[in-house]
C-alpha cells in the first residue's frame, strides 16, 4: 500500500516548513511544493489533502503567486491558510481587498463548533493573525465558520467540496488549538489513518537500503554530528562491514569530541563498519596560520577537508555508493522543494561528490525534519547524548575563535567551552537552552591574578533559543551560574582573564560568534 501523503503548496510564506512539520506530528507524511508545480504532477502524487500556505503577496495584484482553479476541483480536500485562504476565495468568486483594520498577533476568534475543522475546539479561541488583506466577501457555496471583532470571515468552508479557508495560522504555537485544527483536517476531513511512524520508517529504510546496496561498497563522511551519525548507523544496520566511515579530525572540534566519535564508531564501539580516523590537525592549523577573516577561514577549512577526504577516498578506491546526511530542510532551502530562497548555502553543502569515485549518492534522511532524524536515531539505539547534540558548524571552533586560529587558542576555547557546558548541565539548564557555547574574542586586556599582572584574552559565552535558526532569542542564564562559570574559566584556563555574556539576539547578530 502506498504511504498516504498531504501536499503543502508553498506561496512563499515564512511558516511553510512549520505547516509540514505539524502535519507530520499528526503521523501523516507531508511534502512541500512550490505553487509553480504543475497540477498534473500534484495529482499524480494522489495526495489525501492539500494545504495552501501563507505568502507575502496580495492575491489581487498583477503577478501575485497563484494556482489553477482546477486545483479545487480534483476531489481532494483543500485547506487554505492566510494567503492561501484569500487566494481560494478570490479564485472561486469571492472578494479580497485591503482590510480596514490590519490584524497582527494573538486575536480571539469565535468558531462554529459544528464544523469538522473545529471539532473539540473551544468556541472562543486564541489564534495567530498576520494579515493586511481580508476576505471581504466569501465565494459562493461557502459558509462562514469563524469570525473576529475586525474580521467577519476568519474562516469559511464548503463542506461538500471539502474546501476550507482560514485567515489565521494554525501551524504556529501561538494559535492555542491550532494543532487540533490541523489534526481535524488531516483525519476527519482527509480521512488519513496516520501511517507515518518512525519505527516503521526505520524498518522500511533498512530493508530498502539493503536491497539497493546489494553487495556494493559504501562510503560515508562522518562528522560526529547528528545527521551523519544517524545516516551511518542506519547504513551499518543495513549492510554492516560493506560500509566505511571516514572521520576527519580537523583539530577544531570541542574538547574530547574526536575521541568520543571514535569510541562510538571505532572498532570497540557497537557498530559493524570500517572506521577510519584521520588526524589532520596540523594540516589545518598550518593552513589557517595568519588568516583572520571568517569567510576565508570557512573556505580554507572546507577546502582542506575536501583534500583530506579525497586522499582517503583514493586509498579506498572506487565505491558504489556515497552516503550524505542531507535532511528535508536542506532540500527545501536549496530551492528544490518549496518557494523559499537559498538561505544557508554555506551550511555543509559541499562538493564531496566531485572527487570521490562513486556511482550513486544515498541520502537516507532526505525526507526527514531534524526532530524526526533525532527520533530515528533513538529508534536505532544511538545514545541520547549523541542524538540530542547541539548544532555545530562544519568549520568548528575555527569560526568560534575571532581572528587568527592557533593551537593555543583552540585549547583555550575548548577548555572554556567544556567548563561552560558542564556547569549548564549541572544547573539543569541543558535541556531548556537551544544552543550554547563559548567563543574566544580577539581582545586582550589587563587583569590581575594573585599578585601578577596579566594581559590575556576575553572569552564570550553565548546562549540562544531558536525555532527555525533564522531568528534567535537570548536564553537567560541565572547570575549564579554565570558567575560560577566565570570563576572556573579564569581559574582553570590559562590565557583567559575576562568572561563576557553575549546578549545579542538574531537579528542583528547571528547565532554563531564569528
Ligand atoms: P548563524 O550563525 O548563521 O547560524 O545564525 C545558524 C545555525 O547554523 C549553525 N551553523 C552551521 N551549521 N555548518 C553547519 O552545519 C556551518 O558551517 C554552520 N554555520 C552555522 C549555527 O550553529 C546555528 O545553529
């Protein structure tokens, strides 16, 4: 039986991935496609339902993102959200124009509880609104099923046709009962049964990989991060010793990290695979000598990584498959899925395939969101510690050291970062803060230690929470914890005599401190 699927049609809204994630949290598989996708292609996927996302345009403007009228006639339920709702109304004969009152933020919505969409939803419920235009007149055939003080048509439905339009955003958490609404759409309206479960995914993937690889040789570049680790373990469960993992230690990892990766994936670890660790620290340090500019450092580290991997790949010789830890947001953000522009081109989108002698790429996590990759990791029996690893940049500490990278500075930032992480965990904050780390500034200043004058570096502590990595809020760390971290760093790490706490959000900062 084919896996059931909901298709999200992306009109350029900022929450496109969130919509798909929420649907998957309902245990229904979901994929994002641009509004430019051919209708025949969408029909051929036999979706159980279609969701139209929000978008930045006004649907009555020339050249605004649109879709064919036929989309509403293929007999599959359609849910329009915000721009998607307005577009549905406009195309089907309603009228959309600039709203007399712009709604933004948490707004009380009164819903018609007899609608299938609002089953078990409170009559008055808080929803997230963000719109300048509104549905002035609903299209014929529809009935209004929700309103607010300023918005007479906050939702409308045409029950027999399975068409639903809502002005607010059920996918964001500010819409208190939004998940229930999406759940209702998927189960009560689209009739899904919920066959997207991670244990089943793991089982099927292992079987499919085994069949695909046959007796072939597989090569994987292992970074120790979540994605490549989960991909490697999945392959090792599928084909065991036919898999070789190359781990390049560039000397820019966190304290003890290289050894930790070796413990898990090396010969004394639990997995059946060939593990090659390349200790290339000195090569990287010498290439980075005298380089201060962060983009240059990124380039040098990226290129050197390729060189080292290339040399190893040559020793191994031809392989049949190369494993990559691509995940679904990479697919969407590189412009292949939805509408969003290429945002993170610098993130691990490498040229690996160009220089390895291989026949085909395998991307076992290509369909998954990050939280799903973590679930798959746990299903595969990988330790929670590894699975819940924080994001760590490919160029590693190379970019968390401002200015020139030297082995001495690497040691300083490694030690400071380890102390910081240890104290955060001791204070029980490690589960609540999204990402936190120490970075070494390029500033030296005078201090006093015992009776000695010092002229040493300042370290910066960073801690943020983020939902989508595009924006981030500062995580508040209690003063006692900061103070303890400061004391320990100054006492235990030679070369550091000041500790800063970076309170910059993103924007205007970035999450990394580079
Ligand atoms: P920025 O600093 O751009 O970071 O706000 C956003 C998120 O991406 C992580 N990051 C990277 N991840 N390779 C990665 O895999 C990279 O080169 C890289 N640079 C930044 C960063 O830690 C944050 O989570």
